[in-house]
């Protein structure tokens, strides 16, 4: 399985994002929060960093780049659990600039919590 984050995997639709935040559930592993909902399509993932926490665009872009890389390297955890028809938004909720080791470790915890929560449904 290639470690990729292709165009068809990215969450771009404004309607899908609005629906996700209105109808979705969430799970947290500080400093990350995952908002998810079921969809009819394949797995779609988006990342976000708050403008309130990171005033400079350079900092927001760096955080989002780290989140995408953390997802790309750990998405095998979701694929192994056969997670296919979900829309996910990964949010960075802390005010401190993260390092990749923290993001990677917390992404694994977050995905494990997510798979546990949806297996209960």
C-alpha cells in the first residue's frame, strides 16, 4: 500500500464540510480533534489549523502540512480496519507550534480512538 494523500482523498466540498460539522461526531487526543460522519462516497480527509491560534499564515500552513504528513503515514491504521465511507476533518486545537513526533504519536492515538468508537456503533 503506497503512503499517499491523493486528490480523490482530499475533502474539498464546502457542502460536505458544513454537513460534517452540523451532523458529525468527534473524538479527541489533545492537541488533535477528529470530526467524522458517514458518507456515501469513499474516505475523504481534511485538515485545519485555527486562525485564532496561529495568526501568521506561515504558521498555519506549517501545522496543516504536519497534519497531512501525519495522516499520510498513519492512514494504514484506518485502512486495516476497513474504514471506507467516512468524511474526516483533523483539527489542531493547541496554541503551541507542534513538532512532527508529537503529531505522529497523537495521530496514532486519535485513529485508535476513532476505530474503537465506530466499532461500538
